[in-house]
């Protein structure tokens, strides 16, 4: 009987603990902040020294695939002693703790909701710098996922009615209502948003057979060839003018996961053959073995004289919302 009451006490204790944790989550204030802006919590001496320099080199490094240098993230520093109240509600936070064990922890909803906090500790400046360098991809990925989630929350406030396109491609995707479907074929869709009379954000959605892309070193070559064929045949301009990947700018390729499926991500520059126009693009080829295809989502921007990071990020968020039925 004593054993029974001991077990019952443990169950009740754990249940109360879980309930208290959930209550704390429910009472968290809403997070705030501009998209892709990190609040760096660090003492002034750290921020102004080697630690701050390495933070800026890592998180404010130029984003790949843009015609001019734009930082991956904007940053604002908050001294540790004033990190409280409203200042602690930033959506993505990098917290530097000197004197702690050398470690990196990713904490969700610590001071607000939703929120991602990366805590980087070390007994010395060098230990902190080492942790930052060794865990840069882990931290960047965590921050990016939080910002994509927030961007999609905003997008979902007003969605494009695209049920026929989704049915034709066998997908769902979140696209803001500010876009319009400019061209619709059986397996090719061209979606556009005008920023002005001459500036646009555009997205192409289409599918190709799995054998279109080989595996290995030639994958990026195949993706460029595929993209050039699509833009030349599906979205040609007047008098033989067409879009192509810019030869002078070598695209970057990464592997990622979308809808729990492996995907290739390519960032680079496009140009118009026969006309003076150019800009950045981002292409995702999502492997869909069940349907023997790659679903391709390709976004690009034409916005001369404007910064383009946030436009490319909008396309990235839209594409990462894709779910294959």
C-alpha cells in the first residue's frame, strides 16, 4: 500500500509540474521585433571587443545570392543589466554569458512567446568565440526557423485564393493575397506581386521528372540548365528576350528539408539576355519520390535601387510552407 501511495504521489507531482509549466507558457507576453533582427544581450566590454567582432562577422555576414552586400541579420545590442521587461521580449535573442561553462543552448519561449534564445557561455572571451564559431550553423538555423514561422503567421492573415493551382500541383502553399497568378498551365504557374510599376517579386511553381537532376557534383549544373529552359520557354519576353542564370555570378547550392522531404536550395543571380535587367533568385527542388518528380519552387526579384534581402526572405518563407499531398 505504501508503494502505491508513493507512485500516486509521483504521478500527481509530475502532473502538477507539467500543469505549472503550461500555465507559465500561457502567461508569457507576446514577443516583438522586426523580422531578421537579433537582440544581442552582452556587456558593453564584450560587444566592443573580440566577442562582438566575431558576433558581427558571423550573424551580419553578407547573405549569399544578392547583388549588393546585405547582412544575414540586423543586430541590436542590449547590455545585460537592462535585459528585462519589454527589452526581453525580442523574438530572436543571442545571450552571451561570460563566466559560465563553455556551452550553447537553444531555449524556446524563455521570456516571451514565440521566441528563440541562443545562450552562449564561456569562462573566457576565447571560449565564447569558439562556441560561436563551432555552433554558428545551429544558431542561424534556429533563428531562421523562428523568423520563417513569424513571416508565415503574417502571410496567413490574408491569403491568395489559389485552390485550383494547389489541386493541379498536388500541394498546399501559403501565398499573400497581394500576389496574383499571372500564368497557369497544367504543370506551370507564375505568380507575381508588383512593388511598383517596374519592380516585382515573382514565383514560379512547376514539376520535373526525378531523372532531370543527377546526384553529385553535377546537380547544380542540372538545376541551372533546368531553370534556364523554364524561363526561356515559359516566361519569354518580346523580341527573343529571355531570363537566364547570370554566368558571372556562381550560384550557391545547399541541401535542406521541406515538408519532411530532401530538397536542394540554390541562390544566385539572374539576368535578361538582350535587355538590361537583373536580380537575385532562390530555387528549391523538392524530392517527391511518391509522385516520381521534383516539385520546383523558384522565386526571383526585380527591384533596382532597393535592398532585396527581405523580398528574397518572403519568397523563402512562402516556399517553406509547401506541403505535398
